[in-house]
């Protein structure tokens, strides 16, 4: 027969397991009946006009545009690295993504900082336009779950698009990190401490409609508690985001 202390220890262990299960269950997300726009920022630490836009993007949640109203992804490009500072967050494939996005809308000008809202060039930073898109009906639905492990995040879920949009629809998954800071020692931003949010660490796609699974391998330098996962469905022809969904803080 178990003693009182044995029963108490068993209860504590059970409570701990249930708390962990509840916490893990919170790392799920499902899109709703309103469209969440996708805002893409193309930026670089080698560009002296980029920090003000980086700050504007970081401030969006304080202006009421949290992940339930707007999904933001910041892609650091590498084509400014040659002028004296190598951006540690930049990737050549992010530069290629920007070129492809501009080619899709018929623009030959590639520049930073560039904001693209639902696949279109977004100048002026008019948040009323973001809110307007958010009042429209989505053309796709997404749900996914994140299972964090010491060396990776496993993401599983599914997406689907309405009949009218299904033919051109593509799914994407991105791993991003918030609350990054870096001291720039050369180039146009020499001597500045730059802060960044929504920095894309990895992106995979296009993913076909239906179920998906993806493992994101984590770099030991990334801060797990600042990582988030975003999923979005995009029209391959126009770049329009049919629906977007983000889940921060599952580390």
C-alpha cells in the first residue's frame, strides 16, 4: 500500500505531465474566417536606409497588428554584402525570392528596404490597407502544430484552397526569429546596433495542398523561445496571399 508521500509524489508527477501536455497543445494554430495578410520585408544590415523600416515593422504588434491580424516575414538579402558588411542573417535564396516576386509583378527594380503586402509593392506604409485586406474573406485555410525538440522543430498540418484559387495555390512554411540585435562594425551602418524581428531563418515550399510535415533543424545560436513558425498559401501567378497563419513562442 502506498504511503501518503508516495501518493503525493505521484500526483505531482501527473500534474507536471498534464501541464506539459497542455503547454504542448497550445502550439497549434488554425486560420479563421477572415484573411490575414502577409507582409514581406526585404532588408539588409548593409543598407543605411533599412533600419527605420525595420523598426516600423517591429512596432506593428504595438499598433494592433499582432499575428492574428498580420503575418510579417523579414528576408535579409545578401546583395549588399560586397560594400563592407556581411549581413549574418542574409541568404542568397532570399535575394532570389525578392527577384522572383518583383518579376512576377513586372518590376525590374530591386531595392531595399522593400515591403510587399500580399505580393504587391507596398509603399507609404499605409496600415489602413492592411486592415482592409483583413476584412476580406480568405481563399484558403491552414492549420498546423509545432512539436519542439532540442535540435529541431517538427511541423505538421494541412492546407486547402477554394475551388476558384486551387489551381494556382502553393503552400509555404517559414521559421523566423524575433528580438535579434547585432553590432555592425563596417559598411553604411558602421557603429550602429541594429535590432530585428520576424527574421526568416528558413523557408520551405512550395508545398502541395493537403497534409504536410516538415522538420526545421535548429542552429545552436538561435534563441528557441524567440522562434516562431508561419504558414501561408500564395497564388503562384500573382503572389497574392490567400491566407496566412503564424505561431510564435513554441520554443
